[in-house]
């Protein structure tokens, strides 16, 4: 066996081991990969019951209903389609109607999305990229918000959503 053929066999063996390792990693990760979908995509693609994914959009105005045992029902919309969501647990402090939200869970046979995680935007300029892209496609996204990152075109805020009173300057400890 020549030196060149031994080197080729070694390279082929290393390639096979690398391909096996990548295959094992991908098969292990396949159970934890969660895809993002907007309500329009859920309606158009006919997502099957039991499918796990992230649903993103805006909490539809007037859809928030609180039930017993921290059960909350609300609807997520992208202005073209709406998906009913049911969640049991504590909602983020910034969760409210008309705000961006991403819920992770599964779709039930009746078409209700049962969420086990609900995420709300954490400041006035943050919006998950997938939600922002879906809103841009619907024409609800305006370029050039306060910091140039864009904003969601919404109705004027209600009196209940008014900013808290100024409590004075913050001091460092």
C-alpha cells in the first residue's frame, strides 16, 4: 500500500466519522427544534394537531379572558388570520392586548393553540424578528420608530395604558 492510498483511506475514514457525528447530532436535536409560524401560516398550511411550534403576532384587542386557576384565553392575530390560544400560568408583566407576543406550544384538534410558554416584548423597541417580518408582510410595521428600528402601527393608547408617573431620578447604589 502506498503512502498516497493510506492518506486517502485516512481522509475517507475521518469524513465518515464526521458525517456520522453530524447525523447523530441532528437526530438528537430534531425533537427540540421548534418552528415559528404566524396565524396566517397556521391557517394556510393546515398545521396538524399535536404539532409543536411558536405562534407569533399581536394579542387581539378584546380577546383576553381570564378564567379560574390562572387560565387565560386570548387570540393572536396578524390582521389576516387569528388563532385562539389557551395558557395556564402567570403571564409576563408586559403582556396586554395590542402588544406583540410569542407563544410556544401545540395545536389541539379543535384548532385551539395550547401554549406552555408565553413571551411578551420587553421594551418599546423589541420585537422578535419573525414577528416583525410577519407584520411587515401585513403592512402593520412602520420603519423608523424612536430608535430607527421600526414600530407597530396601533390605535392610540387607552387611558389605562398611560405611562406611570415620574418618580424622580434614579440613584446608583
